[in-house]
C-alpha cells in the first residue's frame, strides 16, 4: 500500500484529501504545517507528499527541499491558492512532480496521484531490471 503525506494548514482541505485518498486505498498521514511535515519525512519514507505552497513559518518549498533530501525518490505534488508562473517554475525546478491550483477537482487530484505513483513504480521496476 502506497504511503501519502498530506500537508496543509487548512484542516478542511487536509480532511477532504485524507478521506478521498484513504477511500482510494492509500495509507495517509497528515501534517498541519511545514514543521510537522519535515519531522514526518525525517522519520518515515512516503511515496508521495501533497503539500500546500503557502503556510505560516515553513512553506511548501521548504517541505519539498526536506523531502528531496530525506528521500529523493518521493514524489511531491504542490497545491496552492496563490498560483503564479514564478512559484510554479520554482517548485518544478526544485523537483516537484506537479503544481495544482486551488480550487482543485477531486478527479484531477485522483489522476495526479495515480500518475505520480505510477512514476514511482516505473522507477523502481527500472532499478530492479538494472
């Protein structure tokens, strides 16, 4: 079962994502801010991290850096209400898999999660074959 970390300072969005992903069969952990997310990724490896970009104190880009340092294979999906070309480019440069603007549609998130996890599976299969 794939493990997903959901990071958002808005409880409602954390809850919606968590419920939706658990129903889809994933093991979901939640973090209410960037500090909590970084602590989680330092003690546990996740297949996918879905993080809000703008959060108090520690934002999504810092979470992205910490994830990539702790587990380079973990895929990171950035979500934000403050979409801009500059922040999207920066997130992608730092290794984000995708950048999604709020409000998002559940089917869009489900498809991105499936695509991200497929990327991980293919990467692992490729390593195994080598």
